[in-house]
C-alpha cells in the first residue's frame, strides 16, 4: 500500500481481518482508509492537566499518536484551531515546541497558563488577596448562582479585568482566571453553579430556570476560592518532573495566536514539523451560545467573537474556507513535515468530511498517505462507518494524513 514508515498508517498488505478498510478516490488517485482502534482513552492515561472542558475537543491520545511517530523532541507542533489547547499541551508535555492559533481569544486564556503551572500554595496566597465581593453590572445570574457565590465570582472577575487593564495580570492571575472560567457552570458540586449542563456548554438564563423548576432546585452557596484551589491541585496531580521541565522549555518560545487560520503571517515559512488539528464542522456547534458566560467572565464580546468564527452551513462554503486553511498550512509546514487533519461525520452520517478534506489537501500541494478512522465501541452502538450514539455530530475520529514533499 505504500505507507510512509512511522506515519501512523500501518504497513498492511494484506490488512489483517480485524482491520476494516476501503479506499477513497481524489484528484485522480486512490488512497487507503483504515478503521481500527489506533488509540483509546485508556492508552497511557493522559495528564490531568488536560482536564479543562471545551466543546468539540478531542482526547489527548489523538495528537500523541502522531506526535510520537512523526516528530522528534524540539520539533515544533502546531494547531490552527486550538480550542482548549489539547495539541499544544500534549506536544509540550512530550518535549516539543508548540504553536497554537484560534480566532477565539478564550482559547489562549485556557491554554497558555497550563504551560506554566503554579504551586498550589502560591495560588492559595493570591486568592487571599482577591476580594470576595464584586460590582453588579445589571446582568441577572441568580438562576445559576447563590447570591454569595455570585458576589465572589464578580470579585474574581473585577480583579482579573482590572489587573489585565493595568498590565499587572501575571501568571498566577492567568491561572486563577483559567480555572475559574472552567468552574463557572457544571453538573456537580465541584462547579460554582447549581446543577446545569456539562461545563462545555452554557445554557441561556431561561433554560436554566426551566432546569431549576424541573429539578425543584435553587442555587446553594459554593466557596469559589476553595473550588479553584481544589481544581488546581487536581490539574497538577501526577505531573512528573520530566513533564514539568518540558512544559517550562516549551513555554519559553511558545507561540499563541488569535487570528484567522487562513492568515497567520507571523508564522515563518516552513517552521512546523507537524500540525494536528480539528476544524469547526459546518454548523454542528454554536460556539457563541456555548461560551457566552465564559466570555462575560473574561470580559470578551461573545457576539463579536461569534461573527469571527467560521461556521459555514454548506459543504461548498466549508470547503472554500478549508481550502484556504490548507494553503496556509502548506506554507508553514517544512518539507517532510506532516498534517493530521481530524474531521468526522455530519448530517446523521450522510457526509463524511474526510472525503471532502482529501482533495483540498492535495490541491494545496500536499501528498496524501490516506485516512485513519479510529473506531471504538460506544455505549449504545459500535458503527465504524456510520453514526451511533451521537447522530447530530461526529462519532468517530477520521484523520486525513498529509505530508509536504
């Protein structure tokens, strides 16, 4: 089949019976598509430092699969749609240099502080300096938070916004802001809110009122400072000395951009050894609605950010956008470097985006090695090619692997 050694696509000729495989035709060529459990969430348990929730993020084992096989320590690894920073953080933990971009500035706020994790004692000392009262601004959040909890959240918000405005926001403040942003709402007592949806989604005020009525619940007091410290300790638990050293080295020249993935001119030509990324999947995820509360807390304009995030509603429009992204990726990828482009199935499994992505990369000048479909047994079904337990979104990792010749 002609797979590149170590590319992540196994040399299978013929494939063993447990591998489901077919081919995809694109731009006059035929490329292998293999389905196998290439990685699982159980393989070499991911660092707790990854446990920051964000909508539509993949598991750290996915980028690790390619980072370990296609790069060497010191190589630079990139993600143009960084989200919570999974690729950047995993690359840093593995001793690689990192670059990450996302048009949503919230992404950098969630990712960058984790390259310089503080000592819990330092976090506790800083929290003692932060007032437990903040200024009201007319926004009613009583459906989410107990009044005393809300006052503490506003105190945290005012502190971080004031420090950022004055240029005094330091690594401790950035860490506390990151953790607090992640703890705003959720479905356990470890979050600031009353029972709500999982923390990667933020309900509207009216939807939260409905949940409260259905569950006959009212917000109870949550000690926000104690929860921030508890989450800090959880994120830092299990980090090995080698990983801490790797993070410090990566942080020294890490690049975090807030730009359109099609226009990243501050990145030098041919500087990336590997890109591992997952772009927005058409109109599957509403990033503005999911992040409105986080944006309020961090002082960001959710509506403005939403207008800047590309969520095309047709395959044609999505292809046009991704074609421009691939042209930019070709520019920043070194010769012999790779792009692992993760997509999924949409529209109830009728559209498999790997078949759309393959010709886009070829047209941009890459050569393609094929498609890996990471198949796993889900709680309800175990379809390889179709959609099982999540028929509105993606149900399998489909990674198209390209190389710059």
